[in-house]
């Protein structure tokens, strides 16, 4: 009788206790998800930002030859499309090198926080331009881009929100000095991207 008790006891334990392996998998999944939620998104591409700033400078020079007309708008929209495309490629490349899932966790939070202000800037462009308020566009773009950088940067490295504040300062100046709006675009989308891009590249791995 005594020999059968350990077998019965082990069978009873197996019947009443969940599988230890599944528990371990669940625990690891929970830990991973918690780390993703709390981690900062470090795949901000410093050298990619430098490249984005570099294409903004010639765009500002070409746009300065036009007085906030449709050609001026075309130049900056083209520059924006190129900048977005380059930033997507740069983020994916840096995330892949670091083994980071840029489409989940902190990366998704950055995108969801950054996108609404930028979308608002794009939508405001149409009525402002139709109302012949082209000189106000640089200030509006820079301000809302800065807001997006601040809100998205809350889930990234600490220098990113600082960059957003700088964009808002330049955007405010552009609103009060609309005749210099094109050069404010050069200073913001060109100069600030280059300066902060170099900082991020040196401090956060490219």
C-alpha cells in the first residue's frame, strides 16, 4: 500500500496543478510586455535626422525664390514627403540593427503621439493657403511639428522633447515675423534636425 501512495500523490498533483512550462511561458510573456511598455524608444535615427536636415536647407533656398505661392508650397510638400520617407527607412534600419520591435511597445506609442499634431498641420495647410495666409504656414508647421516631437518624445530618449521645444520656439518666432518664415523653416527643419541628429547619433548609437 505504501508503494502506491507516491504514485497516487504525483498523479493528484498533476491533475490539480497547471503545467509548470505554460506558467513559465506566461511569466516570460508578461515580463516582456511590461518591459516594452516601460522602455524608451531608442531607435530615433540620429544620422537619419542629419540627412533630413540636409535636404531641408536646399529646399529653403529654392523656396526663398518664391513668395509663399503655389510653387513655394510644392517645394515644401515635396521636401516633407522625402523627409518622411527617409525617416521611415532610417528608423527601420536602426531598429533592425538594435533588434528592437519598432512597430510595437514604445515605438507604437511614439508614432501614435507624434502623428495627430502632424496630421493637424497637414489639414490646416489647405484652408490657410486658400485664404491667402501662406506666410503663416511656416509658423503653424513648426509649432505643430514641435508639439508632435514633444508628445512622441515622451516615450523616447530625453533629448527629443527638448528638440520639440526648440521647434516651438522657432515656430513662434515665425508667426510673429512671417516675412522670415522661409528662413525659420531652414533653421528648424534644417538646422535643428542636423544639430540634434548629431547629438543623438553620438550619444545613442547612430
